[in-house]
């Protein structure tokens, strides 16, 4: 995540925290609001300092619960990806069907009669 023209490094204790859990948590409305509401803007650049980042409150369940949450989110995201692929395939099929129906409906009457006779 980058909010300013400088880097802020956050070091995690891997004994107590899963980095993927923190990444998922920082993308929730709860944490994003804490970051974005106090943002100052100068010349169109948004700025958040390390003191503000240090004051973030992030829910931190036990490590086993973090693993369960990460696993469930990953499963749900995979499901979303499959559903999106299915919707794309359905949309492609629908477009081809519509194109075929329109071509048939707009074909000259003689051409349709000849095809029907075959």
C-alpha cells in the first residue's frame, strides 16, 4: 500500500501474525477509513505519516483464527473467480446466439427459403 512519496515499513511478529491476514485486514472498510479520513492533501498528493499508521486499530484474533479467516477468504475469492469466468462464458455464448438470431432474422427471404428447403 502506498499513500505518500516515501516508504513506511511495518515489521510483524510472525509468531503472532500472518502477513496475509494483515494484508486482508488493511483492505477492510474499518482500517481504510482510519487511514483515509485523516489524510492531508497538498498539490494533489495524499500524505499519511508513520505516527498515524502506528495508531491504526486492527482486530487481531489468535493465530489459528487468522489462518481460518485467510483460508475462508481465499476459498471465497476462488469461488468469485470461477463465477466471474462462468459469467464471461455465458455472456460470450449469449452474444453469439444473439448475433446468429439477428443474422437469420435479417437474411433476405429468398435465402431463408433456400435454407429451409435444404
